[in-house]
C-alpha cells in the first residue's frame, strides 16, 4: 500500500496543464483529469479495506527527533472526504472545460485547481499535526489564487484578499492550537492525539487550545462572525465556487471539527461554542439568502446556513447528531455543487446572475432547469431527495436536547424557522429563475449549454435522487465507516430510511414547507421590511479595518524608524539597559569570595590617567584632534593594563594596533571637518549622558561581579596540553594557532574581507582634499623632513628583524603572527610617512591584495595538509631538531599557519592605510569599473 | 584593584556610548574605539586579574587564564578592521553626501529635532 501516492499524484498533476495547454482545450482537460482519476482509483482500491473496518497508516520518517514525519492515514472519514474531493473535482474539471472562455488561461486555472485539490487531499489524509496544518495553509493560498483568477476585476482581487486574510489568520490560530495540543500530549502524531482525548480535556490549557482550533475551523467554514468572506469569494469563476465553496474548502473546517471530535468534543465548552455558533450561522445565512438577488449570492448564504447546520450538529455532543452531521456533509456537497454548476450554466448562457432579470428560463433551457429544480428541492429538504433525509435526522436530534434546560424547546423551533427560510429561498431560486414571466433585457438569449457541460450536473442530481430514495444502499456503508471514524468506533444505532412513520420530525418538516411557502408568497412585504435596514457591505468594513491597521502600523514604524541613527542607537541602548539591569536585581551578592589584589600606586596612577583621558575625550569631542590625542592615551593605558595583569601578548597587540588605529584616524581626520559645531540640545545631552552612565554602571557592576567570583575555567586543559599536544609553551599562541586554529582562520578571513571592502570604498571616493587647516595655515611646508627620512630608513631593517624575532619566538614566548604582522606593517607605514607614496611606489612592488589572499591560502592549506597524513583538519605536527651552532630548535606546522596569519595581517593593514594615504596624493587608486 | 578595574570599564563604556550617540561620524568612530577598549577589557576580565602570571609555561608559578587572552587578541585585531571600515565609510559618506552627519543629511529643522528629542526624553 502506498498512501503517499494518493496525494503525490494530484500534486504532480499540478504541472501537467502547463505542458498540455498547447494541445487544445479537450486534450488539456483530459490530461489534467488523468492523475486525479488515478488517485481516485487508488482510493477506491483501498476502500474495501476501509469498509471491512480497517484503517490504513503510512509513515515516512523525516526528522523523527522533533516529531516531523510524513505520515498518512486512511480511515472512514478520510475516505468520505477523498471521494468528495476527487469525485467532485473530476466533475469540476469537466465542467470548467466548457465554462472557461477562450480568453482565460486554461492551464493556469487547472494548475491552481489541482494544487488546491492536492492540498485538500493532503488535509484529509494527514496523520501528523504539522503536516495537516501545512496542507491547510496550502488550501488558503491556492484558494486565493483561484478566487483572484480573473485578476483584472477589482472585486475578484478584493474578495480573494479577504478570503486569504480571514482564512490565513484562522490558520495561524489553528497552528497555535495544534502546537498546544501537541504540547499537551507530547506528540505530533494524530493517532496519539485522538487517543488521548481525556488527557487533553482535563488539561488546564484545554479551553485556549479549543478556542484556537475552533477559530481555524470557523474561519475556514465561514461561521458567524467570520462568514463575510464567503459571499465575496463568489467573484471567483463558478467552477471554483462549485468546488471550493460547496464541497471542499468550506468543508475543511467541518472536517477539522470532525477529525478532532474524539480529542476535543464532549465538554460543555465545546457544546456552547460550537452549537451556538452553528445555530446563529444557520439562521443568519438562511435569512440573508432570501434577500440576495445574485444567484451565487443566494447560494453562498445558503452554504453558510448549511455549514452552520452541520456545525450545530457537531456541537450537540451526541453520537446520533454526529452521524447526521456526516450525512449532511455528503448531501450538501452533492446538491450544492450541482446548484452552483447550474447557476454557472445560467450565467454562461444568459449573461446574467441577477434574479430580477432572470425569469421564465424554463422555456429556454428546460433540461438544465429540470436538473436545477431537482437540486433546489433537495436543498429545500423535499422528500425522496437526499436533503430531506439529513434534515429529518437534524430535526430529530434537536428534539432530544436538554442542554439548555427549560429553554431547550426553542432549539427545535429555531431549527424549523431556519428550515422554513431554507424552503423559501429554494423556492425563490426555482420560481424567480425558471418561471415568473419573461426574462428582462438579458445580454444574450438563453439556450441550453453544450452537451457535456451538463454531465456533471446530471451525475450529481442523479446522486441526489439515488441517495434520497435508496439511502442505505447507496451511502449506508460510507456513512457508517465515516461516522465511526469520527466517533472513534462507537457507532450508535440509526436507520437510514425514507419513511419513519408519522413522527414529530416529519411534522416539523411539513411545518417548514408550509412556512417556507408562506414566507415566499409574502416575500414582497419581507423585502420591503428588509429595505429599511442599511446593508452593511462587509467589503467596506473589511477594507476600512485593513486601512486602519496599515495606518496604525505606519505610525508605529515611524516612531521607531524615523531615519535617525541617533534615535535607533538610543532605543537600542534603552533596551540593552533594561535587559542588562533586570537580572541584576536578583543578584543580591555582587562581591564574590575571590581574594582581591591589593591596590598599588603605579596601577592607580595608570587607572586615573585612563579615566581622566577618557573623560577628556568626551569633554573635547568637538575638537577632534584633541579628542584623538586623548583617545591614544586611553589606548596606551589599556595596553599597559594588559601588561600589568599578565597578558604580554595582549599588551603587544594592543600597542601595535593602537599605533595603526591612531595613524588611520589621523589620516581620516585630514579629510573630515576638524571641529564639530554644537548641535545637540542640553536636554538631549543630559538624557544621552544619563542613559550611557546607567549602562556604564550596569557593565561595571557585572564586570566587578565577574572579577570577584571564583574562576572555573576550561583553560586547565590548554595549560596541560599546550606543550605536549601543541608543542609550544606560550599557551595563548598555541590556542590561537592550534587548539582554536579554525577560529583564527575565520578571523583572518574577516580581516581580509574588511580590508577588501575598504579598498573598494576608497577606490571611487571623490573627496575634497584640503590644502590648509581651519585656521588658514598650509598643512605642511616640509612634508618629508630629511632627518625623519634618514632615521626611519635606518630603522626599517631593525624593525623587520624585531618582527621576525617576535614571529619566530611566538610559539614559546609572547609574540606570534598577529603581533609580528602589526610590527611589520607599522615599520612600512613609517616609510610611507617619512618618504611619501611617490618614493615608496617604485621601491615596494608588493600587491597587498595578493598578500591577503596568499596569507589566507597558506593558513587554509596548512589545515588541509593534515588530511594528507589522514588527520582531522588543522591537526598540527611538530618536532625538535639539532643544528650545530644554533642548538636545538623546533619546527611545527603551526608556524606555517602563523605565517599565513602574519601575511594576512600585513596585507590587510597595508591595503587599508596605504590606499588611504594615497588619497592625499595624485596616486589615488582608480579601479576600471566594468559595470 | 578589582573595583578600580571595573570602574575603569564602566567609565570607558559610558564615554563610548555617549560619543556613539552623537550626530557626527568622526565622533561616533571615536566612541566606537572607546567602546571596543571597554569590551576588550570586559572580556579579559572573565579570566580574572592576576599579577606576574603570564601564561607561558615554565615562566611563572601560577598562570593566568589564557583562553580569554586568545579571544581578546583576535578581538583587538578584528576591532581594528571594524574601526577602519567605519571610518572609511564615514569618509565615503562625506564624499558622496557632502556632510558628515550620521544620517547622511543634516536635519532640516532644529526645532523639529528638539521636539522629537523632547518627546523621546519625556
């Protein structure tokens, strides 16, 4: 068995129309029908198993650890819906072949239709909550595409958007509900969920989960107060209405309630929510349907009403009522689909759907008229037709109610009233359209449609009659397996017969008939009464709400996103402050037990210097050169702090980076204004100062708390294995090039990317080059003093030697690739400063981009090299050698890696600074732009 | 000593954030630099403070924690790359927009700014 194919076949079929559209309409329709037909045959092959009481499962594991599987089930309820979806779907394919005009893109229509069909099939055979929900959403999306098929019509677009909004929002609620249920039973498996109904109902979260799931079902099945989208979805082509809005999509909500009936139903909450919603929808739909002049409008409200009836039945918490609900699902699908198709034929052949113009069509299309009349009588619940049977069951059920206490007698009464209106609008459909005089200026003269367009209607109307006359023979088995699936096996005894003797339900039926005829006969009074009320167009209300939401959202966005970076940062800081400070309230002891280091004079002097220069940077931040000078003092103090607290590598790095940074900022400052005028108001300054001080306090507190707490570090491993595993005694360097070498590789890559980005930014920069400072003095009379030139030139070999020494000793003593690279870069920059770009250019012919690329390449290759020796990526190798005169020395693959780091650092720093420096000369880089 | 260290980190953070909140690019860059000092010191603090304990085997009795040092070392270099990128971006912004305001344009109505900032502060 392979249930996957049941859904996979139609899904593949979605693509078929694109290929076969060019072969003409008949072949296209035929080819489209093949795969769903195969799927239907497959289902029918399994039907025997289902009727013998089995239910089939198939699971394909995907991510079992988090409960995500492709999981399918085929039981009675699924079978019933599959027959409706695939069976009516095939009829609709045939019908649409004649309905669509040559201007419509048939391939597109069929593709959407089949996509929708696959989604519906997916819903009914899913055995996994998330999978079910995914198909559920797919129906919303594909129905959006179908409703808006005539996308040049404003009504179609609006109707489609409304349907998508309402059902999509319901879908989100459903997802939340399903997740809650899954959380309660700890499984996404539908079987598990349905088996643990007692657990779910007893859980504290049951009411919320129930409401959320019902929101999904009610929005989909157009239950009050979400019913308004369905009439507007009637702007879809009629085959869509016949398929989606009678037999399938709106039944998905019903299916959902039926499917989860064993898990969720049976409580008072379920009863109140579902039955009252159903009752209101039943009455409201039936009442409004009578006043609709549009044929499809009448049918749409009638659908709402009948969906309300099914919902009401499901809400009664009675087994018999559930059987009646399932039965009515079948009956309603059959007669309503045929009515929609008939309405489509009338529209197609007469050019109008307005019942004030359509009159006396019996004369012009007697055959279609007969079919439609039979279907409409079934909708009215006339005996010997299928609608009568489920209505009788419904009446019988309302009589058994005691849930509303002494007010329970109202339910049968209201049911009869609803049924009377149902009779009245069915009569209107029959009488207004097919009799009642002559047509009034119709666009075309009505005539019978093409032969095969009537076939789907004939099939469905025949079913109405067959089910109506031989109910037990035609649908008895199907109804019993479907109902027992809903009820989890406990099937009550009921009898499917046309004649149950003279009883109260029959009396109610007769009453409804008489009442309906009376209402219709006196319809003019009712119409006049109704015209006193302003009809609230749901479209306008809906659009108004949408507009309001859009405006409100815009206001919120404008508040937070007004284009001012200062505001963004301020808000971000406020957020950081709140998030950072909040946990500190619960930290009662912020002084840990760790023994603190006593204060000494030198350190305190350094700290005071750092604090004062940081504050000075802020105070004189508008005089930029001064601020930069103070900033460099802070940086220097930071590197001294690293030196003081046993981090020589950091001190060296910080020192060399500091030099490079300050040179960079000085160069940049050359091109930027030297001073900032006072812009911020005092109020802003104080609020900024306040928030940054508060953050400073929070950070300082956290820092202090950390510092005084005992250390539990993973570093003991590094200390223990540095020498034996990595071959070096400088643990910091060994971590960088060995233990965490992969991180370092990533970091030098980032460095290289940043440098290349900067290169690109500089390349096309057209910046004004000042020749004088802000006081009008020339920048420099002697840009390259001879003394400086001589000294730096003689320093260069020395600096390079130091850099080589630092590099080589890095593995065992403070130093390494990063620091050596920075020292080399500083030495070269010094030459640039002393001699100028023109002097350097012919002498240093290194392309810094290639240096970066080469560095990263070397580092990566060193890592890959370990694969040659069948070791994991970035394993290092080292050994000790003895040479005369030199003594014992070490060779390690980590040194090659470090060389890569060294080259990248040199390349990146030089690429940035040399090119920035070139901006001050006529040697500006210019990339030949190809684009 | 720990208190002084934490105090310094706090001061650097405050100064850094205050400057980052200013409206001109160069000041923001200076603020970011101060902030990266603060961040590096803060990260370094997670290894606690230790005198005369460089993590070089055989050189001291007790070693300081080498892991935060390794992290901070790369952070310093990456921080430089970031500062460089931002400052060049600031220059490019001035070259293309003709001003050095962080928003690429000088706010037109100071009074509107004033009320906006009042609203925000209130």
